[in-house]
């Protein structure tokens, strides 16, 4: 059943937000989409539209692309639209003048079980830290980032070898379903929010700050499992890296081998044809795919063919 009397403004940019927008648009009236401005990308530096904008354009939903969220022009546009509720999925931090505008408030979908993993990279850090479980949370926006009252949560299991890319796709789907349930609950008046302080208690909170390139270098001195989690936690983006013959390589898929390596951590072993592995504190990490700087990702066999690795 479609509820066209609830006006929703949807705010999001990447592919992660599209399934949420799609489900909401089928059951409610998404009156406008707010997304990042187009920007040049690729070799030809052609103007690139966000995934959310592409969906909105294909479905005839008006699109707003403000460069500044506090600009009077943008605020005036929002006031004219007069949304009942705003929904945020993978977007920028909103000023209070924006998130406080709708009568039913602004809700956010976050890819963790809040209050754990507040921040910009919750999926990455859950995998890097070797978590067995994470999830998605819908909550009401307030001043401090990711601290608003919780509306709904759903848990998701993390596989032992699962990469951030694989977990991202799983949470994208589960999150869209949870967000739809949340908006239905708000519309029907059947949902109540709970302060995060009721969950926090004595929990040691783990943050999820943005990951920068300089954070992505592999430390081979660590135990095998920790190195393995670090590499899969950065796969496919931004990618863990190391140096080989003084050249930087981005590591893709790997396998692990826990044993007494009898090698110095970081030491390389290869037959020059089919395998390449690095010693860790208690074993080896075998590199299955990698990406040399300026080149495409390739299998280790293709990489070794015709090369002399010292």
C-alpha cells in the first residue's frame, strides 16, 4: 500500500543509499532528493553523477545539489518543499537548520549497531577489528554525530573471510529493509526511540573514523589473523598496501597460513611462478591478487609472469 500523504526528502550519494531510496519511493512519496554536486572523474574527467542522482533522474524525482548546506537558497528550497520527514543514508553531516526542519524530524541509517562504531567507516573497522557480528541502526539526528536516539536495529553476521566489500553489499540490503520498517513505524505511530545511553552502560566503545591512505600500510610484525583482518577490512577500497622491490603494490585477495614461519616478519617467499607470500609474526599471508601502481588488479600468476622478484 502506498502512502502518498507522507512527504519524504531523501539525502544520500553513493550506491549504498540507492536500495533504501528505491524501497521508500515504492511505498511513500519521495518529493525530492538531496545529493552531492556532479564532479569530474575518470581518465577523461567527464562530469560524474552520484548513484542517488541517477536513480532520482530515472524516476523523475526532483534533485537538489547544494555545495553548501547552510546556504540561504538551499534552505529556502527545503522550506518550500515542506517535507514531513527527512531520511539520510551515506551523506554529509547536516546543520541543525536542515535536520530540525521536518515536523517528524530527520532519521539516519548507520551501518553498525550503535553506539558501537560511530563515524565515517563503520563497515571497514568492524572487519579490521575481527568482529563476528555487526548490523544496521536507524536513529534520529541530533547535534553530535551518530549519537541520536535509536529507532530500530538489525544484526548481521560477519563471515571469517568476508571482505568489507561483501559486508557492504549485505548491509546495504538489510539496511534498506530496516529503514522502510522504521519509516512505516513513524508513519503509523508504532515506534518509540531510545537514548543510546540506555545501551552504552559500561561498554567500551569502538570508534570508526575515516580511513586515510597513510593508514593503509600493512604492518607485517603483527599476528597473521590481525594482518588478514586488516587486508580484508580494506578490500576493495581504499586497499591495503606494501612495498615490493621498492614499488608500492595494493593488495587484493589473500589467504592466511598460521605456523612457525622461521622468517623475519615482512620477508618475502615466492617460486616466481604461482605464489608470493609475506611472513608475519606467526605465519604467512599469501597474496592472491594485487594491483601495481598505475595498473589494473591482476592474479599473482599474471603478476609474476616475466618478473624477477628478489
